[in-house]
C-alpha cells in the first residue's frame, strides 16, 4: 500500500485532482461519498495567503469527513512559499501539495505552476522552502516538461525526492500541450521504473473509464491514479473504477433519479458553504455535466443557470423526471 510520509493509503488509491473553480468542499463532498481516496483543495496562491486575500483564505476550508486531504499551493518566490506553508500548517491538512504543473497563462506569467519546469534549480529551492515551512508530508503535482523538446520529468522526480518530497503526481502532458492531444504515460512509467525512485508515483491524464483505469494500472505499473475532468458532474467514476478493478464488473450507470439526488446534495452543500447567492451561481458550471446525454434538456438547463432562488432550482430538479 502506498505511503505518503506516515499517511497510509488503500492499495491503488484513486485521487481527486485539484481543479481551479471545481475542487471546492461541496464538490469534494460528493466525490468522497462516491469513493475518492485522497483529495486536494483548489490551488491556492502563496502570495494571496500572505496578503490575507479572502478568496485564498476561503480555499483553506477543509473538513474532517474529507480526510485524507491535501492543500495545494503555488508560487514562484521562496519566502512566500515557506510562509504560506506555515499558514497552511495551521489548518492541519494531511499533506501539503505544490503545483508545478498548472499551464494557464495567468499562473505561468507569475513564474509559477508549469513555468517552474523551465528552471529546475528554482523548483528545488521552492520545494525546499515548503518542506522547511511545514511539518506535514510534501507532495508535488507536475507535468512532463515545458514542451516536447524539454521533457525533464526524470530529473525533476529524482531531485524532488532528494529534497524531501514524499509522493509525485505526473500529468502526462507538457505545458505546451495544455489539455490537448493525448497524455503520454510512457514517461510516467519510466519514472516509476527508475530504481532511484522510492516514493509513490501517481499518474494523471485522460482516465475517463473503468476499463482505461485497469489498462493503465497494468500497463504502466503506477501506484495510483488521479482523476480530474472525468469526475466533474460524474463522481460515480471512483466507485465504478474500484468495482471494475476488483472484479471486472461494469457497474450500472446512475439513473436519472440518482443524478438528481447527487446534484441536489452538491447544491445543498454549495449553498451551506458559500451562501445562497454565490452557492447558486457557482453550481451553474455543474448542471450540464450532471445531466449530460439526457434528451431535450436544453430548456431545463437554461432554467437551472438563470434562476436565482434555491426553491425555484429545487423545483426544476424535482421535475426533471
């Protein structure tokens, strides 16, 4: 069974990816309910934490029922990363994760996220600063490299392990690919098979079915899988994969009634955490995914994303059947 520091995970754990504007406590609640073994917060700006920015602080909210859970931070300044690690420590997560993989321009322009892949010396310094700033295990999520001509994940993995990182999640794309093309898991497997590497290696990218999860587990020999986009509006993916890995049985797809029930739970948690106005607003990104494939759904979806009162939304959900 994989160990991250003193944290023991189930055999072949399924991780929920940290996704900006997605992986908040309401979303994590329904994913945990449906089999996610380890989850992470949305990434949090180290500079924002130090400035005491309200949005950054709000992202530190974690709950005992979510455990084990990691808080993910990003940044390009050593001092800010160390200070933010100390702030994160006060909320008592199970681990602290560093984002060295986010490809979006607003993060990369600040010399953070995937930008650090261009400067391994800086990556090592930033990682050391976080390890110094926390008593929790430190893990990293990153990509293969900046582009196809500079794939450096093997060197990254070795150096990160050397400075105290306890697990590594690798997204099988370069920064240049963003989220396009296919993830290349061959590079992930090479890291896992490197005899110098003793920490758990988790793979990420393109896992969207139980069959693919089993295929990649067997083919690439990784310690677990991180799932991102496939879980949006479909938290059932975790238990479906577990069942298939266990007995190659394909689970029944959730009924409309089950989709409505989980969507309503997600909505309730969203309102509880953010208040009615913001809770309703931020749920609008999820309805299309919860009800993907339902015929003649357009009119209902328009109501769900335009109504501003929870009672009216619940009425619409109750009348989908």
